[in-house]
């Protein structure tokens, strides 16, 4: 059973369509990334999935429950980290977590061990007894994740979890999210306007643009170009004869050469044949790679408007 099943979701604010005709499935244990520029409708989508705002049209089921008709069941199973998570700034990290545990009906003696475990999971054991007022944005986000995990959710939704965090801190946080999925078997949905971060951790991505999902799939699926595979190589000692040989390889549809750089368009994976041809011609293969994912191109095309 999919964790998220949304069909034809739409939301208008005073006639302005913030989200339109959005269809989305997220499977168990997936890390799904909702990628899109500011204002593309990511937060509105998340609020509809959570039942925090009512869709103007369409239907949603989260873990088999309708968030509009059955918000309690959804709330019990789903952890949500909003873009700007609020804490009691004068309380310590540990006190804030204890407070959340109480709100979730967990008694202090039962929550104690769990809180220690979560503080260490998010790397805040050293700072556990400091008031949250002294925390950086990154530390707050990590505390936010601990907060979300208190009730052992099956599914967590993180809205721009890395926003306002320096790149190094962002990578740490993202790695933590993957680790959390791996060890707890949770399903994760996160939103971001940063392509590279999403690419780093997400199994599947939906690209949002003006309220709709314009492309959806695995990074590999979205990265595949229409014309097939590309290969880029750098060769020392290149000769016209070698270029001719590469061009005529079975599976190579086009070749462009510029100095020691050669770009091939291919209909299949010909890396082994290419490497052999270079070596057989007495040249040296300095580099052989598949160039950057076309996902970037897709994203930029929508982003640049
Ligand atoms: N409560 C609201 N009232 C009116 N317009 C809103 C409201 N929330 C969002 N919007 C508008 O809907 C669009 C999508 O916003 P949002 O879902 O926050 O996008 P994102 O999270 O991708 O930045 C934006 O144009 C935004 O201005
Ligand atoms: Mg948002």
C-alpha cells in the first residue's frame, strides 16, 4: 500500500491556484523529494497531505487514511517538521523534547531513554542541557527532527529541512535523514528548492512548477536524455584514425571532438568498447565519464522563467 496517494489535488487562495491537479504516490521506505523554486506550491501541497489545509479539489490518503475526514489517525502516524519550527527558547533541548513527549501522551519515565537516544541520533547530546535560545539554525533543525521522531512516526514530512543551514551542516542533516530511514524503515518526504541536496538523498523526485508536478521519477529516470546516453572522455594522443574508430563503434550515434576532449552520444553503454579502442590505438584514456544528469537541465528550464 502506498504511504501517500494523492489524486488531482488542487488548492486556490482567493481564486489564485497555488496547487493544481497534483497526483503523487509515495511508496513505503522511499525518500521522496519535492523540488521546486519558491512559490511553486510545495508547502501548500504538504499542508494538504497533512490535513492542515483543505484541498479545493482532489483526494488524498496517507497510510490509508483520509487526512480531512480522519485527521487524528494521520496525525498519529505522520511526523511533520515545518519550515520554521518553533521551540520554547528558554527551555533546554531536553526539556523541549520532554514537553513534546508529554503532549503525545508519553510519561516522563518512558520518554527519558528515548530522548537520550534521539539527542544522540541528531548529534545534540553535548548541547542537550543548553537553552534552545543559544542554538544555531542547523541545531534547531536537528532538534526539530528529534522532536518529529518522538512519537515513532511511520512517515515524516520535512519542509525545506536544510534552509538557512550552511552547506556542510546541510549535508550532515541530509545524511542523518538517510540514516534514519535506513535504521527505522520510515518513509520520508522532503521539500527543497536546492537540486543538489535533493539529488544527494532522494530515491525519487517530483519537480514542482507553478503549482503542478512537471516531472516525476527516480534521479536516473529524470536524468536520462531523450537522445540516449552521453559519454565524455579525455584522451591523450588522440588521432583522426582513433576518432574514426570511435565514431564507427556499434552503439555510438554521434561524436564531437575538441582537443583531447571527446563527447559521444550513444544508444547503449559502450564504455568498455571505448576504453579498448583508445588503448588499442596506443592513446591514453585520462577520463571517461557520464556527464552531469540532465535533471539539472530540466530543473533549470523551469527555474529560469
Ligand atoms: N495562505 C495563503 N494565502 C494566499 N496565498 C498563499 C497562501 N499560502 C501560499 N500562497 C501562495 O501560493 C503559492 C504557493 O506557495 P507555497 O505553497 O508556500 O510554495 P513553496 O512552499 O513552494 O514556496 C505562492 O504563490 C504563495 O504566495
Ligand atoms: Mg514553502
